[in-house]
C-alpha cells in the first residue's frame, strides 16, 4: 500500500508511464501534420468530445468503484483477522485454568503453543494469498515435526487451524476449559475461517475480463480522438490540452487495474506484512514476552 507523502507531480506522471508518453508523441504528430503538412482532413472538430468523455467517465468510475470495493473488503477481512487473533490470544491466556497444581507448567506451554499457532496462521495466510512459500516465517513458531507435516498440505493456514482445533479439544478433555469456554474459543476459530474464506474468494475470483478490456479500450479510443477534435481550435497548444485530459482518463483507468487484486504482492496491496507483524507483536505481548519483532515501516513510500 502506497503511503501518502504529499503531492508529487513527477510520481503521478510516472504512474501512468508509457501510455502517457505515447499520447504526447501522438499529439505532437497530429498537430505537426495539421499545421506543417496542411493535412486538413485529419481534423475532426465535430466529434462530440463532451458526450464521449461523460459516458467514458461514468464507465471508468463504475469499474473503479467495483475495484475499490474489492480492495476495501480485503482490508475489512484482515481487520477481522486482527480482532479475532487478539480475542483468541486473550481467551487462551485468561480463560484456561488448571485445577491440578502439577499441570501448571504444561498448561503454560500449551497456551504458548496455541498463541504461536495463531501467529503462524496469520503469516501462513499472508503467504498463501500472495502465493509465496511460508516456511521461513513459520520456522521460529513451530517445531520441526509440525513443519514437516505442513509441507504436504495444499492449504497451510487451514491445516494450522485444524491443529488449533485439536489442541483446543485436548484442553477441554483435560478440563482446562469448560464447555462454554470451548464454544466461545471455537467461535473465534470459526470467525478466522470465515475471514480466510472471504480473502480466498477475492483472490480466486478475478474481476470479469470485460471490466478490464472495455474501459481500457474506450479510454484509448478517446485519447486517439482528442487531438483530432482539438487541433482546429487549439492549434499548437493541442498537445497541452489533449495530454492533460488524456492523463486524467489514463490515470483513472490505471487506478482501477491496480486496486482490483488486493493480494497480488504489489505496492498497491492491502498491507498484509504490516498487519501480520502487528498481530505477532500484540500476541507475544499477551504472552508476557518482551523480545518482540520490529514493527513494519514504509519502504520508499510503500507499506507492505
């Protein structure tokens, strides 16, 4: 996710990049042909630019609204993961009690393991959505036996949730939690599973191709027509007017393309690395640990 750092004209122009450069060169070619070569037939002053621009603007705005809705839903789902991770760690550290004095050390180790599994789930889900290997992130949190068992799984975060469910059932069997506490903690796991399913739905269901193809095609056609319609009235200033208007439409089209996939491991993603690191810090603090990972900070204006 790009972190706002004020207005930067150069960065905004670079954002559109090659299409904007091609538009400038095309505008210059049109005005040169009209003014220097006297190709009067190239001018099309009667094109209803305002009507075309309004129609295309509505189409692009609708696509961008749909794309942003996908991005924002992804952020909401990760917000739910934050909340339920904290709830799970709080329940583990405050609701589980041992009635036998000899179980105190084992209970404490089980609590640590349950919280570490939740941290592992968050990191595994982030890597799962980005289609990256999670093993470097999981190695400090799980033992070698658990890691080897997870390596054969197609859905690592789901497998980790299953481990958490089995461990919770074992805690109920050993009477460290009663039936009501087990149900409340199991609901936290269900909520985490719902959030994972929602994120996977966004990841595995791309925007319809028509939403990408036609708005982009309409914007390109509009940019081609712009200098042809303006050259008779603006003359040598045609590249200025055409480029400014074209830049707006090209930028809007690019924004929609960037936002529609919030888990693609690009600078426009939901900042999952920052969120998962913040979760790990919070959960380790609930365990009473003082050696904590450093919070994620923006790199070159991007929060990952």
